[in-house]
C-alpha cells in the first residue's frame, strides 16, 4: 500500500520558506555594512544562529557596532562561538556604555568559563543596572565555589576566598533587594554564614518573589537556625496569597525545610514545629 504523499508535500511546503530565507554567510556579512541598524541586527542574528563558528569574524566586527542592539546580539553569539577572541571581546564589553551589553558580557564570560575577571566583576557592583550587578554576583559566587573545591590554602573554614568574599559582602548593602538576594545566595551556596541575617531579612521583608528565593537560599545555606523562621514563613498568610501571586514563598519555605531537616510535612506547620522542637 502506497503511503499518502500529501503529508510529505505539506512538510516540504512548510519548510521551504525557511530554506529559502537562509542567506549565505557572505551575504549576511555584506548586510553588516548596511547603514540601517535593523538590517545589521537581522544579519548578526542569522550569523549567530546559522554560522556560529564560521561567522566568528563577523561576530567580532558586530561587537564593535555603533548600535547597542547589534552589539548585544553579537556578544550573545560570541558566547556560543567560544575561543580566545570571543573571550577578549566579552571582557572588553564589560565597559560598554550600554547596560544590556554589559549584562550580556557577564553572561557570556560565565558561559565561556572565564574566571580571571574578579576585579572587573567587583567594579560592576557599582553599575547602574541591577541586571549587571546580579549577574556579576552570580559569577563571583561560582568563582568562589570553584576555588573552594580546589582546596586552596587561602580559604579558612566557612569563608569564601578573598577578594571575592569582600565583593559578595558588599553586595549585601545594595539598595536593590534583587541585588542583595543575589549576593546572599552566592554566599549561601558556598555555606558562608554572612548570608544568614540578610536572608532572614529578605525572607521577612522582601517582595513575594524575593521572599521565596530567600527561603530556598536558606535551605542551601544549611544553617539550622533558619528552621523556625522558615516555618513562620510557611504559616504567614501573606505568603499564601497576595497581589503578586500565590503560594510561592510558602512552598519555597517548605522546600528549604525539607533540605534542612530531611523531613517533608508539606504545609502542615504544626508537624514542622513539633519535629523541630524534638529534634533541633
């Protein structure tokens, strides 16, 4: 029995526009010379998607473009392309005048596995953009964790290696709660006790999303003192429902309690209190 040909024809017809739309690398490179920034942006997007490695010279070129959207997309592409030149361009982009380009640059360096940028990341903690500061703190936390795993003699018990720790501690004083959360979580993932009080404050006073993330970070920190505040967070009506959403911070607190205790009583607050009273 012959298979129906219609589905195959339909598939080809649907695919045909995409095949035809794929311009050659040379053609896309020519479009990068266009005076129209929208055309350059479209070209660099296509290069980043379809010619990630072969298009490296064009990605490097676009990283210096006069349009911030073109530069941003080029930095994203360089993160996927990899190589020494991509790393150099991403490092340079840390000083780009546009905050979104700086944000992408930090993301790119993280993806590229670059770790020799501690001082540059520390300088970014004074950036105007909370996104830049949060991603810088995330990368600093990752760098700290990797150094600790290597067992450096410079690390004392329960302390993240310097100067990374100083930058993370500094982030705890930022006026933006999202930045304070990022600094706290970076410390918590590395079991640094300096994160405890800031996380408790965020658990009590932060916005709903921040309260949820602070609760989960307390589970990562592993400090048993957090058990009672987490139970209180699970019981708090404001964490069950608010204008911002439902249940986030309540379930974040439960998740942290499970990690701290190895028990799972869900939202049964009385059972949590009883277990903590008898076991902690």
